[in-house]
C-alpha cells in the first residue's frame, strides 16, 4: 500500500488550515449526489483533449449530468468550445470558483502547470470553499500523490495514467489512490475512469509510472502486463483507424519534449529499430520470391548478379526472367550487411549458412 506519510500534510501547512470553517462549509454541502450522478459535482481544471475524453462519456452515457459538471480553463475560447460541445455544462472564471462545493476535482492540466493549480486550491481550502471530503483525481503525467497532498491541502488523492486512445473510449488507465479513500469512493472513481476504457488499479504508486513501459521486467505480473499490452495495441489501432491520421502525426502528438515517449523513441532509433523492421520486411519478401523460383536479389544493397560459388548463379528462361539455379542457396547474402552490420566469414556451417564472426 502507499505509505501513509504521503497522505499527511506537513505540520506547518496543516496548522494553517482553517479547520472550523472547513468543517462548517462541508456541513453546508450536500453529500448525497443526484441519483443519476456519480458525484454531486465534478470540476475539471483544464479542458484539453484528455478532459474532453472524460467529459464526453460521462455526459453521453448519462453517468453525470452536465449541470453537475464545472469546467475551468485559462482560455476563454476553450471554455466556449466546452459550452458548445456539452450544452448545460457550467464554466468558471477562476479555479477557486470551479472547485467550490466540488466532490471530485480533476487535474487535467499539463504537468508544468500543476503547481499553479495547487496554489489556487490551497487558497480555496484556507477560505473554506473546498469541502472536507473533496477528492483530487489527477491525469497529469509524472506528478506523485505526495505533491498533490502537500501542495493543495486536500488529503484524498487519486492518481491515474490514461493513454491517448481514451479520446475514443478505447483507453487503458492504471490508477491508484491514498489509503483514506474508502472502497465505495474507489468504486465511484473507477466508474469515471471506466467510462473511457479499461482500468487497472494498483496498490503501489510506482506501478503508475511503470505503466508507460507495460513490461513484466518492470515488476508487473504477467497477467497485468498482458492486459495492458493488449488494450494498448487495440486502443492505438482503433485510434489510428478512427482519426485517419498518419501514424507519424499521431506519434508526434503524444511526444512531448524530453517526455517518456521521446525517451523511448530515442532508444529505438539508437538501436537501429527502424532498420531491423525494414530488413525483416525485405527478408520476408525475398523469401517469397525464392519460393516461387524468382530472383530475390531485390531491395536495399541487392542487385541481380551472375556469379558462381557462394553467391547467386542466375539462369534465365525463355522469357528472359532471372531465376536462381540449383547451385543458389537460400538467402545467398544474408542478411543485408549494409543495413544489419553483421559480418560473416566465407565458410559455411553444416546447414549451409555463413558463420558469424563479429
């Protein structure tokens, strides 16, 4: 379980909280949500793609009425867009107005803006505008739970890591929360996250960061890693199909400077991943040609040759189409040296394959 120390405010800041006014304000709030609503009020701080990915199923699936949702954004045009997309949804002119009387506060801002939001919510807590049972739900990447507790003054925090296909309801989200959120409230948070895809709850916050790599080598069980991998591939495929965008465009849209995706792509490129995939594709095509008795000397670094020995000895039929003779071997130049940078000596092993020497 998450360590309890992550969920207790520092002594200095705790002493600053107006306990009496906060409790009085909480008593004035209705703790019973409308029958059709998951929470009595949900506030979205930020109205970008991920926020809209959450708003849309909540409203369209009648899980949360638009009138019980309040949105805030620094951009007036963004708020106008929310009003257009979700008629009846409330908008706020400032963060403190947005979080007043809110049962669930969704941090849907960029990681670099989280501290600014903390400052405003801390002020709202001091002024008794935030109910004592309010819960933060973060979808901001990389920000640990402890930073929300100490920064905002709110002790109930859930942290999640949705992926891009959540925008079409095919996401997969790894999430966890503080120990002071009971099972009933966890079910309600899960219902919000389930509205746009598959969810996986973890007791250890470190797995939320690891969810970007979805590997058993990172500590996930094989079952969990399999679920995450399957749904990531499924959601990504659906997202590419529904958007109609080129994969390179989609990749760039989720590649923040110095972010997790950028780091992974750097390692792939550094390891010649693009070349390996290209070589595999050409190898498959060449083998298909060979199986049809056709010239397989095609692609990068290959050309038709009439040579003897361990290289290609081509024979031509009446149609002047080059074919490998009986002396030719499977993949006579294997693999493309200019691309794979593997080196073989001129001798063959017992299977007729070149011996790797470096």
